[in-house]
C-alpha cells in the first residue's frame, strides 16, 4: 500500500471543498498576531508596544477558546463558530480604525484583547470533526484518525507559512493596515463557511455521557497544556525576535516571510508523523520531539542575519509539529469524546498564552538589547517544554495505557 493511501482515503471522506475552506478559515489566526504586532509597532515606533498588543490579542484568544470549545461541545460548532468569525472580523476592523485614529496604547490593547476573545480556533475544532466523521463513513478505522491528526498539524503549520508570508508581502507592498483588513475579510467569509459546513453537524453527533465520565482537567492534561505553552513561547519569541532582526536590517516586511519558514519544516514533519509506528508511544514522541526542539532552537542565539535565520528557522520547525501532534493526540485519549472540543481548544489556549508571553518578553528584550536577546526567548521556551515532557512521561504513559482504545470512545485513540 502506498504511503499516501491513508491521505487519499481521508480527503475523500470530507471532500476537497471542506479542506480548502477549513485551511483558509485558519489563516486569520496566523495573520492576526503578526499583523497586529507590525500595525502597532509601526504606528508607535516601539517593539514593546506591538508585542503588548499582539500579546493581548493572544491572551484574549486563550481565554475565549476553551469557553467557545465547551459551548461547541454542548451546542454544536455551527452557531458558536459563526458568531466568533463575524465578531472577530468586526474586532480586527475596529482595531485598524483605532490605530489609524491615533488611539492611546491602553485602548488599542483592550481592543486587541476583546478581539482575541472571539477569534475561532479552527484547527482544534477541525480535529474534533474527524473522529466521528471517520466512524460514520469509514467504520472507525483508527489509522485514519491518526492520519487526520497528522494532516491537521500540517495544515496548521502551512497556515503559519502562508499567513505570515501574506502579511509580510502586504506590509512590503502597502502597509500593516491592509494586512489586518485582509485577515478580517478572510475570517468573515471562510470562518463562517467553516462553521456552516455539514461536517460541523457530524462533530456534534457524539453521545453525551454522565458528568462522572466527563472529567476534563486532569493532572496529565494540565501538563500537556503547559507543554503547549512552551511551544507557544517558541512561536512568539521567534516571531518577535525575527521582527527585531528584520527591522534593524531595514527590511521589516521580511520578518513574516522568514518566520513562515518555521511552518515549512513543521508541515513536512507533520505529514511524516502519520507513518511513525504506533508502538512508539505518545509520551516518548513528546520527549523526543521536545529534546529536538531545544537542540534546533539554540542556533537562534548566533544567527548574524536574516539569511542565516532563514536556514535555522525551518530546521527548528522539524521538531514543532511532532511535539504538537503528540500533545493533541495524548489529550484526545485522556478525555471523553464529548469533551473533545474543550480539550483541544484548551491545548490551543496553552500555546496562545505561551505565544503572548514569548512575544511580550522578546519585544521588551529586543528594545533593550537587540535581536539576539529577543531570540533567546524561544530557546528558553523549548527548554521549559522539555522539562515538562520529561516530568510527565511516566504518569502520562500509565494514564494512556488505562484508557480505552476504541475510536468510538476516544477522539484520537491511535493518533
């Protein structure tokens, strides 16, 4: 059997239209962070101000995403994601108006946080759709669920290639205002289309069990959220550090393009993760990929130019997707299927909080000491993720072995 056969089967389940709109619907999340960072930084002349606004947007998303995920579990994704998409699109347009009108920084930061509350986490919610879809249309083949999780991570990373690159191109050709407006338009159109797609109804078909079987926040899941936070620090610190490096080189628009290369390596690794043998457990994958992330992040401390960064950043990406897939897959095993939306968005929130912290700290260090200091932040985030992965490997392995492994009972039983 060809290695691509599982992907062909997977794509046939949902159809090409769904795959396209689900991908485009996640671009605004990838564009919004960098667009806000550049919009506010260019208007104020301070990296710290841009990092603060971008961080507020991220923190708003971190708070709103688990709430929206829980609502989607109970009410269905259609109404929740539709309201989020239209609301966040309006928020991005309002943010542009405030910045161009010269509003104070506290006002801009509050507006960014309120916008973040409504930004939908399309990637995690798309993951929730695959398990019931596979069960209904493919007999619950666990390998297809595994392939779906690998695909979604690759799609996430590809969006973080195209999104920042699109922002960088728009900034270079026009200005950051246009980049944020485009993100708003994409969210209003494709976010709404994602919400209304028939797969949203399939995701809401999971049976609801008793409260006793619905426990969400366990120690193991909490640590996985923290691990995702470390990965988020890598994202935020790298993006802001590269922005400082590119601006000092007189080419701020290239920051998004070089940062997007992180997703190139990550997307490639994400696709390949589908072929990792199932006997190599999630906790072992998490430790191995976290260790690789530390080793591949260290060269950021010595990059002398954007050209050098363009070599180091995609290599770092090779470790990112396997770590994220391991965390999401383990979380899918740890929680009941009808709590999947809350669990997946909670992990995404961990990454977003990490991004906010990484962006804010790196922005401050960039103002004080330049790009090398800012790029030390992702190295620290990767190291923290490794420590957490090592600390939880044993308990996580025992918890996963104690869980049922049928695709009917778990979202990502064999992912």
